């Protein structure tokens, strides 16, 4: 099966591409390698997939993996209305997994244009290519941020999500509406996944797991918002990838469907910090700060429908997940 993975140099996209390649799928990865965070981390992820930095740096140039004969990569913007359709026409993908997006809740307040371009214009272009080039199934990333200040827990895909509190969340909700419309009008399968606080090796440097570990190891204070009373449905990357692979391999997906994908076991932020401290053997200096604009107090995924439809079964504990991340961090940075 030929599969397109957008955002292949990103955290989840890298892990998913690697797993799909190892399972024998023909995978083509796409990423624009933007500088929202350190691009070297993105190039190093690609290197793990056999794409060297000297070969993967130019736009619109196809690169073959030096490690996997069934992986190719191209640096491409989804906003590129000229080259994206040519790319789809050439490959005739069966399935598309869209993980490309301008990420970050807080950054969307500072730089809204980046979110409009990538998350709305880019996603619209992708939908057009899916319908024009006979893609059978689009799987795309939404986000738990669409729930906003929802107080009912656990969060269900049936809950009202008409009041996002960040532009990032608004773009993700828009993606769900756009995907529904295209699935209805043009009769191709669309599966949306609302991701809940994914962490693990090769994770983004702007995420809590990385920020806390990096600060503690380097003897810097950590910023703890809302006195550490926030709760997050921290989900280890391998559980996420396993869930997405089950959806890719499923034979009878619905025309349009939407799921939460998380651990369904919310963890208090301070407990998460204490687990990192315990495994590092160091107590962090904590700088207590108020809740940030656009942030939410709690996330908790109801994943029953994903379990029923795809036998999704997250099982990696916070202790094991933190241990695996710290091991990678020390190997990569120290």
C-alpha cells in the first residue's frame, strides 16, 4: 500500500513513518521543515529514516532513503498549489495521513498568520488533492485543544466544541468541518483523530516533557503554570502510533469518523514533574506562574469508540514513558 505521511520530519510523523515502513508499506514523507523549533532535530529524525541532510534540504526534490527501500521524502509546502497536485498525480496514493500543521497553542496567539496558511490553506489544498487523485482514505490530526474549557469529563467527541480558546484550536475544529464536507460531497473516507498530549523520544522541544527534563538537567528553574494543578492526558508515542496503524490497516472504515486518541488516564502536572525528578534523582527549582492565555486546566480522553472500532489499547505507564524519554534525551543531548 502506498501511503503519504505529511509532517514526516515532525515528532509523530517520524515515528509513524518508521513503523509503517517497518511493516512493509511504501511510504512517502512530506515536510516543509519550518523553523518553529530547532530544524536540526527534524533533520536528525529524517536521518533515522535514511534521509541525509544534504539530500533533504531542497524544496520539491525527491529523496530516496539510504536505510529503507520503501521510504522516500520530499520537502514541500502544503500551501503550494502548483507542486502539490503534481506530486499527488505522480504517486496516486491509496491513503494519506496528515500530521503536518503549525503546532503550538501559545504560539498561535503570537503568530496567527502561520496557522491560517498551514492549518487552513494547506489542509484545504490537501483535501482538494485527495478528491482529485482518488485517495481512498484520509486520516488527519485534530487536537484535544478543540474542547476548550469543557468541564464535562472525560471529553467525548459528542461534546460541543463550538468555543475554542486559541486560534490553534479553532483551526483544528475547522479541519474537522472541512473534512466532513469533503467526505460527504466527494465520497472518500476521512478519519479525524484528536490527539491528547503526546510525549516520548524525539519529542518537540516546546512540550512539557522536554522543557522540564532539559531545565532540570541543566540546573535551570522550570515554569509551573497554575501551581501544577493542571491535568493532562499524557500519552506515550508508541501507543499513539499503534492506534494509527490499526486505523490504516482496517478494511471497513466509516465514510466520516472522528475519535479521541489518548491514554484516558489524566495525570496532575505536579505528579508528572515529580516522576521526572525521581528518575533524574534531582529536585527541580520551580517558578510558579498563573495559567497562560489559551491554556486549559484539564484534558481527559474518552477513547471507548476507538477501542470498540479498532481495538485500541494504550498500555505504557507514565513511569515507563518518562524513563524512555529521559534515556533518549541523555543519549541525544549529553
